[in-house]
C-alpha cells in the first residue's frame, strides 16, 4: 500500500470514529444523567433531560453537551452542507448547555428569559439532527449504485429521523395541552421520555453512520 493510500485510509477511519463517538454519546447521554442522579444524589427522574442542569448532575450535563458539540464540529462530511450542519449542531448543543432551561420551582423573570433561549437552541439542535439524518446521511454516490448495506443504513437513518420528528411534535402537543389534561400526564414525565427517545434515535443514526453496524462488506481480493 502506498503512503497516500495509507493516509487516506487513516482519514476514513478517523471520520468513522468521530461518527461512532457522537452516536455513543447520544445513546448514553440520558442514562448517564438518570442513573448518575439516582445513585450519586438520590435524585429521581426529572421532568426533562434539560432539568438535570438543576440537579447535582449539572456539570455532567454541560460537559457531555460540550463534548458532543466538539465532535459535531470535528465531523466532516462529503459536501459543504454536511460541514455546515455539523457546525450548526455544535453551536446549538453548546447553546443548550450555556442557557439552562427554566427551573420547575421558583423561576424568576430572568430564568424565564434564559429558558426561552434554551428552548430555541434545543429546537434548532433537534431540527438540525433531523435534517442530517433524513437528508444528508441518506445521500448516495450518483456515480455508482448504492450497496445493499447502504440501502439498509438509509432505512435506519430514515426511521431515526422520523422517530425524532414524531417525538418533537408530541412534546409540542403536550406543552400546549390544557392544564387539566397536562396535569394528568405530568407524573409520567412525558417530556423526559420523548426527549430520551429523540436523543437515542439521534445516537443510533450516528452510530450507524460510523458503520458500527451494517458496515459494507469488503470483497476479498482475487
């Protein structure tokens, strides 16, 4: 193998590792917060993932979002649109970390304003992830037909994108429900679980993009 080929291979592996790392972080994120808060601080499940900022898991919540943002910024795709989307996702993830959600108890006017900024960053973050999964990850090389594994991966990307989309819509529906109906569902922590499914779908999409699963088969040399 020539030196240039070796460098290209190393670069490909680096890109795959970045994608896998983003996927692993997404898959672990909600559970690290939930289990860590329960074991270390005896804190029960929160009304949303973002609410763990107001628990003893604050530093973990902020730190993991910054790490995810770093890897999203480091992600480089095949086209400029991939790079822009990754950079935007990084900015939005950091924004979610820096501007905490409105606390459930005793919020001030400033808390509400910061909470609206947090919500805007969170919405933009998830919309960017949905766009990446549905429209960027599913692209194929126009110069050659997609492999069977590529088509299977595209199915995973679409399922993950649709799951994220449905969960975001359901969160919005829950937030605009009349108080009596919303109060009925509140003990079930619907926002937390819908956000968890959204983050897991995000993680699964990137984990698949890193070819941790459904990797293209390498044909043996003849």
